């Protein structure tokens, strides 16, 4: 009914994933109009929840400056995931609009192999030296402004930034301030190599019941962390790929036109038709 205020009141209370679902469900001009209506208060997290094909369409509508602003508001892993799905020309335009620090992180992330731990990891994490006490760690957590919004473990590193242990956040809170972190850290841990395939990373999380895992480079230096929310997405993606492969379909677009979808599946459907004819002929012999 063109009641824009009513639409905003409905959408404002929705979780970003629900807004993404809504945008995907709408077609043509209705989708365009909704995105335009939300432009001034568009939650950047919505972009990370969208199907890649719809994301390209929405990104094109929002424009380079709006996407750059959205990327700057996201965690580094979500920002990298978002920009990596865009066309190379669009990537270059967006990178020119963001800060040098974030640009260097994203440019480095884009050099990592696709579907690797390097593409999944978040560059914001908490690392402390061995000689700190619990009290110093707590003070650092309270006073520092550059910490991630959510984190589960605090990593202990040596002067070369090599990982030597970790402490869960809950253990830090339950330990008295004067205790050195070296006394309470866990030095038996699972670290993830930078170039490890994301499916193997998901397997490690499942086997070890991990909530987060540090990512290290070839020199065993701590460079990032992977959290369980990213692994849930990986498990979903891999399961979807396996199901599509069973159906003889790869990289299917649920939002493509019927003719395009039919054309992409034609070869497999034709083979199925031939084998069905052969089977019926064999069965006919025994009637």
C-alpha cells in the first residue's frame, strides 16, 4: 500500500538474517524498492547473510561508497567474505574507498587460497605476553578499544608472536589478579595452518569440540582466529555442495530464470533419460 513507515516498523525489529531472507523472497522492483527504503539505515550484516547472486545485485544498487562503509563496520572475516564474492572491478573500487589499514588486511586476505583457513579467519583477536598477570590482562581488556566484539579465548605469545598457549575468558575471570598468565595457560592446543582447506578446518572443530581456533603461518606466528559461527556456515556450504553434486548440479542459482536453470541441468537430465530408456528396455525383456 506504499506505506513506507509501516514497512520500516516491520523490518527494524527483524534480525539481519531475516531481512536477508525477505530481500531474497521479493522479486524485481519490489526488492529494489525495499533496499532503497532501507538505504539510510542498512545493516551491513545483512549483506553477509545474502545469497551471493542477490548480494551482487544489492551491492550494485547501494553503490561503492555505501558498500565500503558497510565493509568498514564489519569484522575482518565478514568483510573479506563480502568483498571476495564481488567482481574484481567492484573490489578495486571499494578498496580505494576504505582505510589503508583495512585495505591492507583485505588485500592480503584475497591472496589466500579460496576455501582456506586464511579466508575464514578473523584478524581481530586478543594476544598477551607470558610475563603479564591476570590483573594486567583484565585491565587491558577493559581499556583497549581495538578488541573484537566477541571472543572466547586469550592467546599467549612469545616476543616473536609465536603461539605458546591460550586461556579461556572464563578462566581469566575466575583467577585472582596477581597470578601470572603463564601459570594458568593451556600449552596443549590445536592450531590451524593458514592454507588448510576449510572442510578440514570444520572436521578439526567437530573432532575437538572447539569454539575457536588460532590460525598460524609457516613460522608458527599467530595471525588470526577462526570462530564457531564461521564453521557453522562452512558445514552448511559443504553439505549443500554435496547434495547438489549428488543431483549432478554444481553452483546452482536458485534465483536464476527457469530457462537458465534448465540449460545448466540439460546434460545430466539427458543422461538420466537415456539410462531410464535402457532400464525400461531391459525390464521389457522379462515381461
